[in-house]
C-alpha cells in the first residue's frame, strides 16, 4: 500500500542579488510503500537533502516549494496549515539528520530532550515520559540507559549520539522515517551497528524509510529501490541491487566507479631496497591523557587508560602508510604526537634519524616545515579571514622568505596541481565547495615542500566522486614531490587505494601490520576480518562481532 507519493516536486531558492529563482529540485516524482526503504543518492548540491526536507513541508531559509505534491496517506501535506504540519512532524513523519551533535540541544540533557518529544506529541506526564525514553534507549541498544539519560550531548560518543537521535525520531513510532546521511561521520563498525539497528527497527515497527546518501553501497545494503539525482533531477531509478551493480546512465556508472571498494584488486608494490632508511620511525610509543579535573577526581584519583599503547611502525621515503581503526583506537593521537601537538608518555619517535619527542614549540622551523598536517574539516582549518592567495603564499614567506609575484606564481602552480583555477585565489574559504576547500588545504601543506604529510580523515565528509578525485590528485602531487604520507582513515576502501603498508589499531594497540594487499586479501587477525566484513556490508558481520563489539558499543 502506498504511504508516500511525490508528484513533480519543485523547490527553488531566491537570488539575493536579483528576483531570479534557482531550481534546486526540478520535477522529482516517486512513491514509497509501507515498510519499504527508498534510497536517494547523488553528489552534494544535487537536491537530495532539499527533497528530504520537502517531505516534511519544510525548506531552508530562502527556499520555496514552487510546484508539485507531497501526498502522505493520500493527503497533500503542502496544503496543511502550520498547526497541522507541527502535529505531523515528529509524530507521523520524523527525520534523522547528518550531524547529531548540532541537531541535539547542547545545554539540555539528552533524556530531557526525548522526554520533551513524548510530552508534546504523546501527552505523557514527566514520569511516563522518562520510563518511555529509557525503553527507547534500550531499544536502540544504548549501553547503561540510566547514565546516558543524564548526560549532555557532548558527553556521548558519535555512535551514541546518533542512536539518541534515532530514539527521538522513533519516540512516536512514525509511519515514515527520513534519514539524511546519518552515518557519514561514523567509523565503519559503528556505522554497521547503526545500519543494522535501523533495519531491525524498520522490520519490527513497519516504518517506511527514505535514506539519503552519496554512497551506493549503503543503498545496496539498506534499500529496495533507489533514485539517482543530478542537478535537481532524477537521472536513474530502479532496484537498488541493479543500480549498484549495473547502472544504466553514465552518471550512475561514474558514482559506482568512484566508490573505494575493499574487494578491489591491488597489485603488490615493488620490493624495497634492503638499504633504504625509513623517514619516520615510532618505537614502543605510548601516550596517556591526564585525568580530567572533577570533584570526584580529587578524592578518587585514577590514571586514564593508555590512548596509545606500545605502538611501533615506520614510514619510508615516498611511501604512504595507512593507519586504520575505529574511533578511539589512537590514530589521531599518533598523528598529533608526530606533528608535535603532543609529547609521548614513553617510547620514541625519530624523523630522518633524529629524535622528535618534543612538542612543536621546541622544534626547529625547518622540522615544522618538513612535517605538515591536513585536517578532517578543511573549513575550520583554513583562516576564514584570509583569501586563498594569502593562505597559499603565507607558508612560502615563513619558511623560504618568498614574497610577491614568485609566491603568487607558486600558489597558481599548486592550484593547478590540485586542478583548481587561479581565479580561486581571490576567494575566501567559505566561497568554495567542500572538495575545493580540501584541495586548497592539501595545496597549503605542499606549499611548505614537506617530506612527510599527515592526513587525518581528510575525505570522510566528501562525496564519493569528489573523494576519488581528491585522492587521485593527492597521489599525483605526492609522487611529484616525493613526500611520504601517514594516512589516517576509518574507510578501508580509501586505505586500500592509497597505502603501501597498513597498520590496524584497536584500543590503542597495533593488532596487525603489513603490506596493504596482504592485509586486505589475507588478514591474520579477527579484528581486521571484522573491519573488512563491516566495510563490505556483509550480513555475517554480526557473527564476526563476538567479543570485539557488543550491541551497546558506542
């Protein structure tokens, strides 16, 4: 039975400089049956999130629904008055957004936020709402629901926050649940836990799902049907398995080809010279964070667990080493130690034969130049008050004393290496797309002519097609410059594509290390097999979980 029917939906945004309208969604039509899951895929800017909001009769500021119908249970919700729309949202149609931290009210405890939904829509009193919220937390496999109930959003992990938002969306057992990129920022195993949870809740409650994503592997795992969108239009539709395995349009084929696959064949690298000296060596490296201050800590002081525990690895000149593992495994802490943002608790780090255990302020300017870091979020790491030209010429002035036209010419060359136009030199970071921002961040790092590049989850927030392009350009400029790379990611497909050697980490320890092709083709550790099963969206993931992860794991 048809639950949702969208006919010729059109959504436009106004241009502040004129009266013109830009069509963000142009003539989109589809249906969703009760208990069915529809996937909507496409790159950023294709209109998929705009469609998701329109399903709740909502647009972002400046947007207007200019045509079409959204029929829910036979009624066109675009004709509802404000009061009827408020009653519908949350109770009959609910939404799970991409970033749970920004969608939760930061100064309210999470239990109170779910209680509020139940008190407004279900008319429960405070005691009844609390009991129901705790049941929802149990149903979404959150550990220790009583403790989580009294926490603020930032006191929970990313996976826990996403489950809290899902619990809130399911509070009134809606007929339709819209999920807008709900697992983009999660590591692979946590993502699989959330996806399996959503599928189980769908099957138990009979809720229909509309799943918005840029990853075709997710639609193949989650959905019966899929729409592929480009520039506000539907360019391909059909069964998810068919669109994933054999897309019919050129754009669909491009999306499928851009996915970093863990089952892709990778050739073994050429054997290294026995006399080759490593550029970076970490030996028996350990790090422990200081205990956070609290009243309880005054009377019951305890050491924090080791964030990095006896880790040993090396990066050779010109090579790329992949560091992979779940959130909290110690990957970024290692990058911060190598970059000089933290000093190790024990063990040693040597760079080009010299110890670099000291923090950044005690390092020479040349050492700071030779080790550069590219961050996960380029917009927050680029100075919002500086134009791209200043961002790219500043490292040249600091490290080499190069100014004026020579510095600008080098900036243009760096942009060309990243396949960006010189016209972008006059823009501010906020005037660039996410992919352009990340390419500028990489260009800024290479402006210092580094010997080692630290890449910390640099593609996790990018569309698969943009991600593939950024990785290709990174490999090109790395090969051109001869720089080595320590590449941190929870995406095993990306690691397989870019790394010569791979280190697998869990709970601060190295559980497996070796050539990338061997790690992926013939893993020797159960945890590595678990990660590969999760990355492959395999249904036997739960069977492999065992002691490595529990239903309540964050």
